[in-house]
C-alpha cells in the first residue's frame, strides 16, 4: 500500500498534475517576458534574468521539496563579477529565509528521499547505484517505454557555475532551495553581487507570486 501511494505521488510529479505556477511581479527597472514568465533587471551594466526552473528540472524528491530557479547573469562591466554558493537567497511571503543549496546537497537529498522508477513493472530503489544498474540493463534488453528517467548528473551540469564572470561575458544555470512552494503565496529571489553584505538590501530582487 505504501509503495502504491508513493507511485501515485511520483506519477503526479512526473505528469505535472500540480497546477502551481511561479509568476514574476512587476518591479522598477524590470522587464517581464510573459512567454516564459521570466523577469530581467539591469543595474550598473549587469543584467540578471530569473524564472522558475521547473522547465529545466523536476523537483522529484518526496520528503519535502527542492525548488529551482533558472538564472542568467550578463556582466557587461569592465570588471570581474564574483558568483559563489551563497550569492542567492530566497525569502517567502512570511519572511522566512532559505539558503542556496549546492548541487552536492541536492543530490544528497534526492539519494536519501527518493524512489527511482523504471519501466513496467514499477520497482522502487533506495539507492542510486541500484537504479543506474537496472536502468542500464533494461535500456538494452527491453522495448518498453521509459516513463521517467532521473539523471543525477543534470543536477551538476544544469547548476549555475560559481567563480568569476569575466568582463563582457555571461553565465546561466539553476539555483536550488529547500522549500515547498505549494504552501506559499509568494517568494523573493535575492542576488548579492561580489559578496555584498547581507545586512544591506540585495543588489537584485526578483519578486514572484505563487499561483495555484
């Protein structure tokens, strides 16, 4: 019974049965793209675009949720722009703060909390290694369709790179947070340039409302 319940929840995540949407709010100096619900802000020759990362990766752990935001940072200054693993913060409508998760932490959460599914018959795996072995063998021995594939390496390859953005260059990727957006009315994604002090307002603030 427990496995059936987990299967149902997993299918909901896979098929997107939640109608939750993360919609950008208007902000001074910002530009909203209604096609992908992104918000772009330009300040001091730096342009940052942010939107929900659901189009890039699915939050598929069942014990809590990992929300992602897709970010593009375009450095059009003559100086380097430093990005690290705490350049972003998320603040919900109740004022609760969420720290940015590293890709290593996201993988740890998923490895601990998730069943991995393979073709019929559905089988749950507690360990990533077992899933990958079975997935490898079934890929070449079965013509049954794959309804869901989890590629943990995507957590790393799609994450926002950390380090220095050289002048006239840009980077793009996902930033992750441990938050359940389902119970929120809105969130602010905050970006601090070059290790700006957290006692001061963020250099870029992206307000989003949660629509169900």
